[in-house]
């Protein structure tokens, strides 16, 4: 144990720095540099870190997809396309028991496949759907839980910024991850819908039907829905379709998506200098945050491994007599607990480089790339829960911010069934890896 005193001290210092509220990027880099001095790491060794930052972050062609996809999501949200689609779905389904809830679940999938911006999705659906749901007798717990859970699908269903970073960290094809995440993402959406159907069947009073608007024309509603669906579907196909068909790389498809989102905003008459400026400003801030964390994580990981941290982690997860699946579950358990306190960016950039050698060293009867892809997608499902688990679930605070009259305890209780569904989906993916890796293999990716 004494051999690992430095890496253990680094982990403790990292946790202390994060909980202090200091910016994570500076905590990561600062802890790495401080321990390089304390442990007498040669100063020339840090030059290797600068080389990795330059080649692995600053000049990484793949990472250009991050600002492009972020811009696409922000521009699409400002175009009003998702807003009109939610209104059309809700109007069409409102007379059915639980109809508004099913509309929210469906729009969550569509927004996830076209934006992937968690905050925008949760806030938009919360502002548009929550007031009428509560006004018409919907249970506040199931209303808030559904909106928060549906809004987080964007972190898993491609195009996902998380999958781009995971692919980069693990050295595997981001296009394959995008294709592989489709199945688990739809599985989660189906579990949400099945849960809503069960509640409607057993407790219909929790989601009563809403009276139809006077003089509503069913045919006109359907036509409006079809028109509102066409625009985001064209965008989704232009982005994911080009990746699946092998026509474009994820970076190139991100550029197509960014241009497509601007065209949709122009068609919707929402594109002006002010809107474009806000989208560019928010994109810059989000991208800068991610890149700075990646730079800090590079320095931290370099010193951590130099001081024997990689061997410590291998010894921890490759215990004698423990099965590969037990090691896999142990890693997932650690990530789940970290999700209560840390953001997905920090977990992805700090934990993944450390545990990736563990996964490579385990025998699951899969090829190396397939095992890493399976691990990445299972990890993405696991990290999705970090947006919902108290005390620091960001989706909960987004929702609380736009619904101050709803007690935070109600929101906490509302998301618990959906966290359970996410854990069930994760268990299925672990037991049946084909859910995550069958489609890419079938398409030859």
C-alpha cells in the first residue's frame, strides 16, 4: 500500500479541490503540477504533457465536432422547431389518458437526436409542458420526473458530445459509438413509455386526459404535426444518415448539422444577428469549458500514471479470483457513486483514461474494440443518471429554476422511478452486450 501513497494522495487532493468549488480544470492541472513538484518528478517530464495537450487536444481534428454539435443544438433550440413540434404533439394526444406525457417522451427522443443539449431540452420542455400538465391535474412527481429524464436522453442518443469525448479517450471510432448508442437510447425511451403506460393503466387519475380544444380539426392537426416533424427529421437524417452510410465523418456531419440548423432557423424566420451572436457566445463558453477540463485532465493523468496510479487502479479492479463481469460492475458502481457529486465531463476525462486499461485486460469474449465500445456505451447510460441523482443532478436544478413553485423534494421523488429504469437498462446492456455492439457490427462499422 505504501507504494501507492502518491497516487492515493492525488485522488484525495483532487476530491478536496473539486468540493471546494474551485474550477475543475484548474484543480486537475494544479494537483498534477503540485504533486509533480512534491514527488520530485523531473521537470522535463512535464514537457511531455505539453506535447500531449497540443497533439491530443488543441490540434485534434475529431474535437472540432464538439463546438459544431453544440452550435447545432443551440441554434435548433432557438429556431422554435422543437417548440412547435411539442405543441403539435401535445394538441394531438391531449384527449388520451397520459397523452401529454407520451408527447413529452416522444419529443424528448426527437430533441435528443437533433440537439443533444441537456439544459436546453429540459428548460424548453419544462416551460412548454409542465404548466399545462399541472393545470390539468397531472401528478407533479411524474410530470417533473418525465421532463427531467426525457431531457437527459440527449447525452446518450447521437449526436452526443459525451460519445465524442469517450471515443477520443478510448481511441475507438466515434461513428461506431454513434451507431451503437441508437439501440440503448431507444431502449431507454421505450422503458419510459412502458412505465407511463403502466401508470395510466393502474393509476389513470395521475395523468388524466385533457379536454379537446373547441372546433379542433383532427386532419389539420395531423397535417401540422407532419410538417413540424419533417424539419427535424431531415436534420437528423442529414447528420446521422451520413455517418451510418459512411459518407461523412462525425466532424464533417457536425458541420452539416450546424449549417442545417441555421437553415431551419432561417426558414422559421428566427435567424438574426442577435440570435446568431447568442448561439456563438454560448457555444464558445461550453466548448472552452470542455477543452480546459481536457487540458487539466491531461496534466493530472500524466503525473498520476508517472507516480504509479495506473498500477494501483489495475490492482484494485483486477483482484485475484474476481470475474471480469464483477470488475466491470465494480467500475460501474464507482462511476454511479461519483455521478452523485461530479459532472459527466469530469468523470469521463479523469476516470476513463485510468480504467480503460482494466477493460482491455478483461476477457469478455469480445474483440478489443467491441469491448471498449460496449464499455463506452454502458458508461454513457450510467453517466446519464448523474443528471438526475441528487444532490447535484443538473437536470433537477434546471427544472427547479423554471418551476420554483414545485418543491425540490417532489422533483427528487419524481425522478427516482426513471433512475431505476436507467439502472435496469444498464443491467440489460451489461448482460446482453449485443444491445450496444450488434448494430455497428451488422453495418460493418
